[in-house]
């Protein structure tokens, strides 16, 4: 994986090519709020139709989903070590509706 600079990020982001997709990933499992939301919003701005974003967090980022669900699909799973892995992808044929400045959480 290659480390990449992401504007507004507070953790390291990495990138790799996988099956024709660019996959970006970051880990906020050791971070306090608002860092998971801040970094998710920064990372989601990287996505196009040929990329995905993987977020590793200590719990489900439930406050994030309503903010991005019109523009992004996401799948969530629990890892073997009890963390939550969320894989985001951009929905096809969708308008840019996400307000990326809404990067704080309410709980």
C-alpha cells in the first residue's frame, strides 16, 4: 500500500490497486470523535466510479450514514478483532448531494 496525502485528514490514508479499482483505506479505531467523521468525509471526496474507501473504526459510524447515503453505498462488517470495517463506494448515476463540511458527530 502506498501512503497518500488527503486534504483535511487527521490520520494516514493508504491506496492500492485491486481488481481494477483504486482502494483507499484509513483506520480511526483508536481515535476519539470527531476524527472518524472528519476522516470519512475527507476520504469520500476521493471516490469516483472506479474506487472504494475502507474505514476501520472502533464502532459503527451510525451518525455518518445518513449524511452520505444518497450519494454513497456502504457495507459494514465486524473484523476478527472486534473492529468495524466499512466499505464505501459511489452510487452510479447520482448527483453530488453530500455536504462534506458536515463532518462533526452528535454523539
